């Protein structure tokens, strides 16, 4: 890995979380770009981790996407932390998100998952409760 040229794995993670949230909201890169005052090409670079987000720009992105800053650092995979040129000694990354780590092959990056989540949130609350109960029942049956 050429540390001087390759994007930092954390920048890639933050960019992928940005893309995930934008996609879940049904927002285009152009719409996000306009709301944060940059070009859509800049949004593309942020989402690929090629350009770093400044603190003020990250704040703008949080406002546009309706998330807290911690959203971008939740569930950082262990291999992402190991791939960094700095902080390779991090042994307890829980402080970066506080929750368990997702596997590297994030299921929420799959189109099917995004479509399901988007459809779920378009349902009335009483229907969402029924759908969730059905899914929980089916999942328990498959574990037994």
C-alpha cells in the first residue's frame, strides 16, 4: 500500500456511509451537492474516499442527511482500522461507534437491502410493526 497516494480507509468508510444514507433517502449526488454547496463531482470524490471531508463540511453533510456525526464512524470494521497507516496499535475501537462491528461485506450496501429499508419506511407505523413482527417470527423459526 502506498500510504502517500492511497485514500485512508477511514475516509473510504465515511464516504461509503455518506453514500448509503444518501441512497436510503432517495437523494441524488446532485441534490446533496447543492445542499452542501459543492459540485456533484466533489460528492463523488467524498463518497469514494478520494477527498477528505473537513469538519465544517462533514457538519453540513450531517445536516443535509439528517444524521449525527457519530453515524459516519459507527461500525468501522476491524480490517479498516488495521489498514490505516496511523493508529495501527488500536486494539479497542469501540470508542469509534460503541456498537459491534459489521462484517466487511456490509449487507446494507446491497441494492435489495436498500430497497427493503426504503419501502419499510414508506409504510404507515402500524404496518411497519406487523412487518417487523413477521420478520422476527421467521428469523426465530430459521434459527431453531
